[in-house]
C-alpha cells in the first residue's frame, strides 16, 4: 500500500517522487447556477492570459461577487510560503496585487461568504488562525481563531451563511471534530464529532442543506478511506452514509446540477485512480460512472454552465496537460484541447463569461508557475 505523508512533516522531495510529497487537495465544491441548460457538447481551446506577479502552487482561488478572481497563499518549489494575494480582472486579462494575508499560508481553506468577504482558515504555519478579505478595500483582517489548529481540512458554506470546517490534520493526529464559523459574531463553535477522523478528504453542500464528507486518509497515510458521512446542520450531528465503491484520498468532488455528486480520480490502495463514481443523496449510495481516460490526482475540477464537469491537469505517471469533460447525461468522459502548460496543484475557476481561468501550479520540471491560461468553449 502506498503511504501518504502528512503535508506538514518533512521537506519537499524531488519531482520524481511527486506522488509522495506535499499534496494539498484542491477542495472543489458544487456551484449553484441560476440558469441551467441541457448538457450540450462543448470543446475547449486554451490560450495564455496575463501572468501572476508571484509563481506559486497550492494557492486558493475564488470568484468574487464583482467577477474578479482572488488567489491567496500557497508555496514555491523551494518551500517558501506566501502571504501575498492577487486579483485577476476578466475585462483586461491582467493580474494585480492586493493586500497580503496577515500570515503566510499553505493547506488552508478559502470560502466566499454571503456578505461578499472571503474567510481563510487554518493551514501552516498558523493552523488555528483565521482572517477575512474585504474586496471593497483589498485588505485582510484577523477574525476569531479556530478551536482546533488544522490543515488539509474542508470548509463548506452552509445555507444559513455559517461555514462548517471539518477534519484535517491536527497537531498530532487527524481530527474527527468540526467547527462552525459565524460571520455575524466572527467566532467559532464546535459542532458534532465526525464518524471517522480524516484528512485529504472532500466535502460539499447538498441541495437539502446537509453536507457530504467522503474519503481521505489517516494520519500516517497508511489507510485510505471509502467511508462517507453526512452532517445535518439542523441537529448538529454526523451520520454514516453509503461507502464509496473505491476508497480514495485527494480526489475531486463536484455537486452536479441534477443533485448527484461526482467524485473523480485521486489515490487509492493500489495507486492513482482513473475511476469515477456518483453519490445519490436520495438513496445514500454510490455507484460507478465512466472512468477518466487516465488515472490522475492533484487535478482541478470545474462545474460548467451546461452541467458538465471539466477536469484539468494533475499527475498520472507524469504531470499532464490533459483536459477531460464529463457528460452527466451519458456518464462518460471525453478529451478536449490540452492546457498550454502541464500543471499540478493549480486552480481552475469558472468566470462569468463561461471561460475557465487556470492559474498557478507546477510543471513536470518541478518549476512553480506564474503563468495563467483561459479555457474558451466552442459549441460543437
């Protein structure tokens, strides 16, 4: 069995050992879209856009209310952690620096609040701290500290505007506890115990207001979980739900427009996975769906306006430039145009005009990337 190491312990290893070095899942949550179209066939072409001021990977990206994209934190190939943040402007196709985080961060979460501000929580080196970004003035300010220091956790915006943070690595083990952030008071409170402590897992808000948490691994990285569980905000409790068909850690997870949840790729007991599966909240069960054309992890998944899912980059036997599209009506994946640059641990953000902004990451030479590119759809 492959051992998965805690991302806090140890130095960054050589590129050829990329599958065993620091790996931060890119938490991918389902995006609620107002206008839902049938899943028509799309193809994408990728072209370069403005470069970031700082080359980084494992930064966190969010689409702000005004249409700009915020990227914050991350690291470079020399293990330098960043407090810097940048904004991408769709109209000009350029990046500009904005206020720096109060603390450099890696393995943190970033959540867009209902008031338009951004909550960043946890991550090394200050794993109990949290802060807020105000797009109106471009400044960061400290907010209430987490009850438990944590990294590689998940953060999910609830229907009532609070943020649920669950699991992750603590100071000595994986955590089974969860906390709620109240943006009105700026404070955290504990809420329920997960059925199983886990890190490198994935989570999303379901249509009925509950939260699904799935997969992940233990502290030593010697056990990969197929367990999944549901958090009910009404009762503040966690309950086990159906098990994944395959245990997996660091997959992508996407809430589809039909209410099902797609999990794709990641690492399993026998290595990197190409398989995908769907969770049905009505029955609480998982079922296989079409497999990716190649086994990958460290990729990014983006829900498209037509209901499909785009998966970009990641690592298979090498870091790849592949771009795959999932059709939920047919349950199959198809390849589309490649990225201009192979990328691992990058971000992918759907813009208001339907383009997908792919930014930062690192390439197969182990070089941290400042370049960004746009995936532009062309209806077939």
